[in-house]
C-alpha cells in the first residue's frame, strides 16, 4: 500500500474504501450484505493496509456509519474515518449536533475528517464553517474537508474556516476528468488532498458493461450508460483493455492506477465483495509507464459524454424501436 501524509490526518492510504453501499437499498446488494460481506470487506481492507474509510450521515440514513464503526471494532480509533454533514440549515448548533450524531454511530470520540457533503447554494460557508471551527478547537474532529466544491469555493472555505480545508472529495475518473484542470494542481501546490469518488465511473471503467449489457439498480439512471455515451466511451475503454493486457491486470485496476499516478489523489472505490476489494487495493502496486499515463489522460480528455437529456431521448427512441419491432411496424 502507498500512503500520503496530510496535515491533520497523518498517513492516508492511497486506496481507501467508500461505504455508500453499506445499508443503502439502492445498490441492491441484499439484506444480508450489512451483517456479512460489509464487515468482511472492512476487516480485509485493514489486513491489506487500508487506513482510509469514507462514509456520510445520509448513507442509508446513518446505517453506513453504524456498520462501518462496528466492522472496524478496536481499529476504529487508529484509522482515518471520514464522514460528511449534509448542509441543510448548516448553522453552528445544527452542525455540532450532526457531528456528535455521526460520532456516536461510528463509536468514535473524534472524527478524523469531517466534510461538507455539498456546497449549499443559498447559505454561504461563512455561516457553516464557524461551527466546524469550534469542533476543531474542541478536538471533536481532526480536520475539515469539503465535497463537490469548485476551486473558487474551496479557497473561500479556507477563509471562512480560518485555516486550511484539507480535502475536497469529488467525482473523478477517466470518464469524469474535470479535476485535472484545477483541483489537482491546487492540491499539489498546497499539500491538500483530492479524494476521488466513483473512480470507476460506477463500473463503466471495469469493462463489465456495454450496449448489450447494461447495469440495473442505481447505476441504471447514470447517463454514462446511455447508448450514445457507451459508444463515445469505447476508444477509452479499448485503451484501458490494451494497457491492462500489457500489465496482466484488469481494466478497473488500470483506471485506479491512473488516478494514483496523479499527485495528492486518493481513491475510494466501493466493493461488493472481498475479491473486488482485493482487486482494487492491488491497483496501488500497479505502475503505469509515463507513456501509458499520458495516453490515458489524453483519452480521458477526449471523452465528451452527452447530457442526461440526450441520453433519455436515446432511451425513448430505443423503446419505440423495440415496440415497433414487436408489432412489425
């Protein structure tokens, strides 16, 4: 395992574990997942050197935090657990109560990294950050992070907090490479952390899905899996397959290794099984050549997915064509 040293957090494993699916029905993992596979995945992650675990109060309405805290057991105080506050009415007293609630569910006295889940479009961070400042000063949290923040608001959050907001968790993958332009250079200059969620684009970059095999569950609503986007993604997916073959690796491992080849980036893929977790963690040992890293970057920048509206229109056209085929029209 490889690590990054981050002020306020200590050593953070480059490959972490995202736990949105812990206790969340939308992923379709079944009722037994929380009591069996989820705990096995966390425990195996610790054996493999994973020190970074990400959750949020809204994941399963608190269930993810409870499952994660129980699965970590006595280890929960020696790893970097990150949770998030959903910024509805984010006044200091509310933020404090929500943080204490997350800590109880996680069975922690102190949450190492406490993040703002989304930028509130109405309430400025000058209202929210003083509450986090108090939690910092009291030792209730170890560091403050944000999620889904553009660079200008990340910088403004620093000023509102009166100190560095150490991390920004954003959607980041070969299929969603926007953070390359500004967030990654900023993190490298300032010694911050970019936390990549959906680093496999909900499975698109794993090579499992195609025009003939689409996902169900929560993934079914993702515009990336529309007809036009799957066609547009094929050059990127073929490059992933080629690089994977050269390393005797899986396309998903190459997609993660590309992110890990960037400065100050950690990845937090989820895992539906211990085997998937082991595959994800193994990506930390995969060294891409500079030429491969550059080629993948170019392919990511060339991939321009269409909008959700266009994808929905594609789906409507497909349904009409299927009906016509059935009736012979």
